[in-house]
């Protein structure tokens, strides 16, 4: 039988400010980044629990690592180089820790964006009168329902106008070869509460992606 049991889903959020100025060991990632015909050499933090890096803290690599950096994926703790450093190295950086969202009992993750029509008279004539479209702005929204009495951290994020990192792993950590973790930086849109005389008090939190940086949302494939 196919599918995953939804109760195994794991939902986490940031719990504290980043842990600052620690030296991390970077090792070769399981695969390199390939864009078109170009291969970039990928190295990531060896400790899986410390791979959500602080962009504001930056990175300071060992002096011998002089290879040009193509991109840093802060949400997965990965550096992509133009040339191969050809060995593990250390870097001073900061990382975020996460904790499970206690009391959560349902979630919805929507990954979408604008679809724009670019049909012209010429294109419609040539394709037999069909619309043609291109993708516009991307967007991600996320919502959680949970029982109350587990704190008011999300209400505090809303009041303080702070971003919050939220991630969900459908099917849990041992989710198999087609699973993985969706992770991103969000702003709290709404934080509402409801109750019924015959039910438990509940909290509903909705988030919208904060796309301030290039890598504000990512998918991290499951690894055996």
C-alpha cells in the first residue's frame, strides 16, 4: 500500500537566537550542484543538527581555502564552489537550532505563484488559438493548527514583527527516498484562537514566506 501516515509528520521552528561563532567542519556533500552544463563543488556542515546557518553572521573559511564561492545555501549549510577545494575544511559561523512545535495536529503547505499570460496575436495564430503562459512571482504559505497551553511564541513573533524559520517533514525523518524536509523563513500572518464547550482550545497560525533573500525556502531530500 502506498502513501505515508500523516501522524508521522514532523513540524519544527526556530527556538532561540543563533548559536554564535563556532567552528564547523565542512565535508563533501553527497552530490554536487549542477546547473545546465556547469558543475559546482558542494561542501556542507558535517553535523546535520547544525546546518541552518545565520546569513547575518556570515562565514569565515580557513585561510587555505581560496576557491571562489558560487553560492551559499544557508538553509542547508552548504557552500557551492567554482573549483574543488579537494578536502574537508573548517569555517567560523553561526547556526540556528530548532524544536518540534508541540501540540500541532494538522498543517497545510502551499507552494505556488503567479501564472501570467503572454499570448500574442502571432503566438495564437501559430498554435491554433491557445493561451501561452509564463511563471511570475513564486510564493509559499504554511499553516499549523495546534492545541493551546504550549506557549505563545508565535504570537510574540507576530507582535515583534520578527521572521521565524518553520520546517515540515511529511512522513517524519525516516520518510523514505521520495521524502524530505521543506524549510523556509516566514512571517506570521495570523495567530488565532478558538474553543468550543465540547472540544479542546485550539490555536491556528498562518505564515507567508519572507523572500528577502535568494534562498528563503528550500527542499532538503531525505538521506538513508
